[in-house]
C-alpha cells in the first residue's frame, strides 16, 4: 500500500458501505476488515456476500487451514473479515506481509 488514509466518520455515516464496496469497484484487490465483535462480522458477511464479484472469508473461529492461508496469500478473496484477537493469534503476519499479497491489498480497515 502506498499510504494511509484515516477516516473517522460519525455513527450512521455509512462506513460499512465503504468497506463493502471498495474491493468491488477496484478490481483484483483485497480488503482486510478487523472487527470488534463476531456479531458485527456476521452482519457484514451477509451484506458482502450479496455483492456481485465479492469473495468473502469470514474468520470467526480459531481454525485457519493451509488452503485458506494459500488463498489469502494469492489474493483469492476480495474481503477478509476477522477480529483483532484472531488476527494476532493466528499469526497472519507472514501472509499479509508477503509481497504478492501486499501488491493487491487495498485496505486494512479497523471497524
């Protein structure tokens, strides 16, 4: 990624819509959304799944297979939803810092 954009909009501004649509408008990219609660992730997953062209991975359990890691690394998914605790615990750092992944990462969003 080239830079950092900080957006702190008020409640009901439509932040979710931005993170849901961004990868769909820009082709061949991935957005990681770090969520505070699995319930919010489940709600976001339903909305993102309805978007044409969206390929979603909602990591809400402590299970992350080698196939999932390989798909993340090669940017198969357009959206990856995960809690901060799982992001740290599952040791995704080597995957998300891989040059192949970084070339396609459009955003890491803290909800």
